[in-house]
C-alpha cells in the first residue's frame, strides 16, 4: 500500500489544504497524480487558483480539488486508468468518446482509458472528488470475479447515478476515502484498512456502474465456480511465469486432463493454456505501460512472463490489445 500526500505548493492553504495561483504548477500537480491535462482560464488568468489534495491508496489515486475561476479543461487518452469525477459543488459538462454528460450532485461521470475528453467551461468555485483507478487493477478484479479473461477496456457507462442504491453507497465510500487521505492520522494510513478500502471501491464500481458484465456479477450464483477451476486459476495467477503444462495443472486441480479442459471450456470459454497465455499477456501489458523510457525492452518483459517466442508474443499481444508491444512501451 502506498500513500503519498502532496506537499504544500506555495504555503497558502486552500479549502483542501493546498493552494496555487500559478497555472503551470496546477498543470504539474494534475499530471503528477492523474494525467496530462490542459487548464485554460476563461478570460484573463488573474484570479485563477486551484485547491488540490491527493494521495495514492493502493491502485487508486483519490483527490479533492476546487477551482477559483471558470476553466476550460481538455485531456487526451488516460491510457493507464479509469477515472471518475464526483462533483461536490457546481456541475461539469464534458464530452468523452463522443458522448456528452453532465456531472453534478447525484450523478458521477466515468471516463475510459481510451478517448480524449473536453469540458465546457467549468464554473468557478466548483468542487469535486476525483478518483483514478489503475486500469490493470479494475480489469483484473473483474476477471477474478468472473473466473475468466476479458477483452479490455471494460465498457463502463459514461455516467452513474449516485443519488440512490449501489451508486450512492459507492459515492459515500469514495467521499470518505477522499476526506480521510488528507488526515495523516486517519485509517487510510493503516495498510490493513487502506488496501481493503481501495479494493472495495474497485469492486463496488463494478457493481454500481452499468456495463455488459454487471448482470453476471450480481446474479445469485455468481460466486460459484468448480473447485478444480479455482485451484488451477489460483495457481496460474500466483505465478503466471511458471512453465505450467496441462498435466501439471490437472494434478494441482486433482482431476484428469480431459476433465480440466472441459471445465475450463465450460466456465471460461478457453483452454487452460489459452487462459494462461492471456494472463501472461495482461501482466506483460501492465509492465510495458508502467515502464519508464529506457528501463526495459519488449524482449525482457516477454521473457519475464514466460512469453519467450517474440514473434508469437507480438502477434498475440496485438490481437489482444490492438497495438504492438513496442508501441505500448513508447506511450507517454
């Protein structure tokens, strides 16, 4: 669990503890904790300020921010994360992937990792809770719940009702976490609590937001998977780079090879080794996304996850993610 609170920007505390009147510093803060975005004050920059406080909690970045001037905001692809804005005061009208949504009290907006976003001028004194969820963490949590691999990104609805039902509970948990991360003595400073809160927020979003997998996640028998499948999947997830064979997995699951293959096909739609290949590809994809320029190569990442044949790795990677491994490694 990592919790890293920002330091004071210029010594002038704002409503949430930090305050800057410098536009470049505001850009740097947003990029450091979230993504590269452009903040453009409507009219003169005089009177601009940004109040900002954020922290990393496990696979989440949770923050609270307020603006002191009407702003135009734009961003490119988020690439490594899903993002949710929960307005506390004011409203935000944004367009993402061709869909325009108004976020306000009672309605959150959700942004996919792929696709640029633009905002109509955000009113001065608007306040929001901003949550980034690492793409790998959310997609892994969904795969874990479903018991099979998926083709990401997860097509979450562009908005979520947070005025009632699961959405309201999710927003309350998000608000609690956003408030607590600014308190060094809060529960989020305790790994035993913080990691579980972060996992609950990720799982809760998969239940509260609309997407094609939600009905399957919420059906009464969702938690049932045959024990042999669970044993084999748990072994693969614990050490994806291990040179498993179908025979070894069958021994671990205490069934015959034929029985294990039938169970995998019935519950995941894949053969055991195809499931393992997709798991390795996901781990490699995450490593390539996280890599800093010059610190690794495609070959090293492929070898790390047991994907030794570079030609087959590149072809399978492109089929799964729509880009080549080298293109992913070059992404900003």
